[in-house]
C-alpha cells in the first residue's frame, strides 16, 4: 500500500496548532472532516475512539513519530492524514521523546489487513532517516505531499 | 562465538495480526533478553527489537514467521516470544471488546 492510497491531501496539516495529545487528535480528525473524508456527525465519536486506543498504549512508536488510529464503522475504506508539529508534542511515546510527525488512520472494522499494510508502509518509509527528517522539516502541505510521492516512488527506500 | 543460535517457526493467530500494539508488546518482550532477535516472514528479515521493523512485516492472521535468536538466553527468548504470538497477544482481546467487532 502506498501513501497515495490512504493519505488525504486536503487534510494534511504542516503546522499543527495543538500542543497536547488530545488536541492533536482533535485537530487531525477535524481536518479529515473538513476534507469530507469523515462524517461531521461522527467527529466526536472518532476522536473518543482514538483517545481510547491511546489509553491502551501510546502509538508514539519512537523517532518522533506517532500513528494514532482507530477502527470505525463510519468509513468504508481506510483514510488517513499527516500532521507536523514544529515544536513537538508530549505523546507518552514508547521512547519518551516528543512527537513531531503524526500519521492518523481511521479504518473500517472489517479490514484488518488494510490497516496492517498502511502501518507497514509508514514504518518501512520511516526507517529511512532522511525521509523522516525531511518530513519533519517540511514547510507546507505541498512539500509534504511531494515527499510522500517521492516515498511512494521508492526514492528513499534503498 | 559459541553462543546458541536458534530458530523457531510460529503462526500469527490473532485476528488483527501484528498491528501496532502487538508489535509494541513483542518488542518489549524481546528487549528483556540479551540475545539478538530476528523475525523473518519469507520475504524479509527484520530486527525483532525494533517496532518499525516488526510493523514492516505486516503479518496478518495465518502468517508464518520464523523467529531467530542468538545469544546466551536465546532459548528463553524464543520461548517467551513464541508464546506471545501463539497465545494471540492477550491484550488483543481487550481491543476487540472496545471495538465491538468480532
């Protein structure tokens, strides 16, 4: 699975305003609602589900990256977006570091394989430090889009 | 040199596969051991102590994995890790409950 298969370009946020865990999740879900990828009526329920998942264990997987996610019946296919916090946010990461780079995913409950393949793609690309660094330094959503495209074309993974 | 190097074949049984939380658990358990841990799925082989590595395997239910361990506690490490996978990552059940899906 490629970034282009699940990242909604209109919902990319290169400068997250949020400065705590819950508001990052809120801001990114709001971006997907605004881009009409998630129903407005489900906004709160999706935010709550993602927070509940975080309570089971942080999705801050290290290297300043987190993948907050949930399964939710309101989507028929996996949708996701990317957010960058310039200053970083305390996300109770596994390695204790602040998180600057967020991939938020909402997937249909009956498609665990798609969710796994999105995580696979994200983690495969993030193993490349250059990609990781460029993303965190990206100045606008257009630049993020470009980096994701390059990653999709295997320009980072050796 | 002279350290045991063992492998064991396991099958992923939990319905959600090796998603973020099982991967986190796996890595936590692996890191309790001194042995070098590797996990292979037939296509690639990753560091068993790296969550990014484990997630890269995208191991779904039914996937066969080969666990490898090298070091003085290799045997214990494989026991612990194989048990974790074969018992379906106990906490995976909790997630099912919160999702209300089967």
